[in-house]
C-alpha cells in the first residue's frame, strides 16, 4: 500500500512539473536555407550589405543569389522610420531586380520585411508585412508574376545591425529579396 501511494505521489509531481514548464514563444518561421558558399557575392551599391554575403570564395553563377545581387545592385531596399513607402533609390533597385527576374522567369523569390527595434512586436510584424508587400507590388507592377513572389515579415526579430542608434535603425528598416528556386547552377 505504501509503494502504491509513493508511486501515485511521484506521478502527480511529474504531471504538475510538466504543466508548469515554460511555453514556447510564437516566433516567426526560420529564414530560408542559405545558399552554398560558392553561390554568393558581396553587394554593390549603397543600399547596405547583402544577406547573401558570405565573404571569401564567391562566384556569380547565372541565376544565383550572387548574380541577382551583382546585376540588381542590391537584394534590399531601405525604408524611412515608420514607413513602407518606396523612395527613389528603392525604386531604382527594385526596377533592376524586375529586369533580372524577367531574364530568369523560372525563379521564385521571397521578400522579407524587417523593422528596427522600436515599437511592439505585433506592430513591427505588421509594418514588416507592409514593407514586403510594397516591394512585391512594385515588382508585380513591373511585370513580375505575383505567383512567383512570397512575402514574410520578421518585424524586429532579425536585425541586421545591432545597436540602438539611428545608423543601426536605418539598416534594419528593410525589405530583402531572396532567391528561392528555379535558379540555374
């Protein structure tokens, strides 16, 4: 009888402990898988460093992320504070991206929307979504089929630049175009 009471107590303690365990946070999905080191290249232009930049040993395989960045000037457009309006520099970059995408009609992309750290998580996810969709709508208006473009918002969850100053904030307010499939190589 004593053993059964001890077993019952242990089971009850385990159930109570499991019920009190911390819950997983509802975070955005992980980023798409990175390209192989040989498929990336450093960015050109003045719109910020490329997420495809891995440094040494890069090559520009036609249809690759590196080729996309080299031909488009950048894989990203930057935004003003609390804005999803595409400025002249952003329109220039997206125009070149649309030209590249016209040459590689089998390529699908994801546009990632990002924000700086200010504001609530929910607000920044919504703002990142508006930024990604603004870029998508611009590309679609340039003739890129909307069915080739996915969007995702990471809000403030994936900063490119650490810090709480205007320079870091400016780099984090962005929409990044990532090649997903169909690229040659």
